C-alpha cells in the first residue's frame, strides 16, 4: 500500500545567513521537483559546509520522507532537534514519521496474515486471528488426546543397567569446567552511530575544498580512522587520499593513521592509507628542498597501500 509523499514546499523559519537560506531554497526546489538524489547530494554538501544548521538537517529528513526512507528520516529529525531543541516543527515531524513506521509495520503484519489492511481494523483482525489460532491448537490437542489408544503400561521386572560410556564422569573437585558456549544473535550496527557523527563533525571544519566528507569511523583497537569522501572536482584519486588523510591527522592528534575511501559517481574509485609518520617526514626543510618543484611529491610520499578501480596510480578514468 503506497504512502502519501510529502512534496509541499515548507518554510524553514530559522535564523540563517542569506547564503544558507538561498542554498536551502535551491535544495528544497530540487526536492519538490522529485529530483531526490540531486537534492540529497546538495543537502549533504550544505551540511558539510554548515554542520550546525538545524534547517539543513530538517530538509534532509524531508527528503528521506519523500523517498519513503522513514528510519533515516527519523534520525535526521532527531539530529535537528538535538541542535534546536525548542523546534516544535521538527518534533511534530518526528512524531509523524514514528507513527507512520508503526502503521507500516502493522500493515505488513496484516498482509502476511491475509487480513484487510484498512488502518482502523488491522489491530482487531490481528487479535481475532491470534485467538482463533489458540482455539484451533487447543482443540487439536484435546482431540488427539482422546483418540490416543489406551495400552497397559509395561511393568519393569528387571533392574535397569546403564552402560558406563553413557555416564559422564563427575568433575574432579577444584577442576575448572568449561561452560557451554551460547550463540548470541547478531545485532546489526547502525550505519551512523553517535560516535561516528561526532567524529565526522570534528573533521568537517576546514575540510579540503571541493571534497565532500560523507562518513567517518574510528577503529577502537588501533585508534586509526576510516573516512569516506566524494572526490568532487579533484581528478587524481591519490591526491584526494593525501589531502583528506593529512587533514584528518591534523584534526585528530591521537590518530596514528587514516584510511580514505574515495567515491566518484556512486562507485568506489580508490582506497589508500596515510600515516602520521609519513606526513611528519615531509615537513622537514630537507624534504621540501628536494621536492619543491614536484607538485605531486607530497601525495606520492604519504599515500601507501593505494588501490584504484582502474588499476592505475590513482588518476581518474578518462571521460568518454
């Protein structure tokens, strides 16, 4: 059952600069026209430049609602409320999304049971169906019990002997016993947990120009950081890895290395590592003197383990 799509232009009445207001209006226009992918990318760029803009988070939630991605929409509205707790509009939108998620779940359950999916009757029919199942199960049990043939129970006249192999030896006093291993259900990790959002917020200020930071996460085992970016207008993937890695190391003093994943046109173009030791080695006067006429020397020196989709040294594939 399709759900209504919210495509009405809504005012975002918050105190924003004229530049942000113009960009919000442009993104909202893309959304109204149904160009959701373009609107999403433009809104992410706006959030990259203005991470504390509550209207931008709200608009991102509206885009997710239009795309029927209600869980993501709820998350964006929650972040907007976190920035501007007194926003009644965001609170109403969050409540509406949560209500629609519950209605969708109830409708899916009713559809699986073959029940009518009209909203007022879904709960009633589900309760009736469960009651009927209980009655049928109870009746089947009673009928089977009454039809079971009666036989005389055999009288045991010989002692029962248990083979020694079937008896597990008792543990020796003081000996450690290994408890049975119980399997635990896998719990999927949310795509954007609070720690990841905080880390991304630390990296966004001062990010390299024309490069859009999309995701960031820290490996607690080694304190290394993984960053996903959109290459934007930077043609050479190795250069993107070097610039983003150096920026992250500058912002995060306790990070020993950064792994950068570069996206272009929705595909993974390159993945590479940048270590703090490699960046520090390029800061000496001797190194600068040796490479002052080589603009690509920094990227070549600091990037390691580079993988590219085209198998080249990291240059973008030629345009057709």
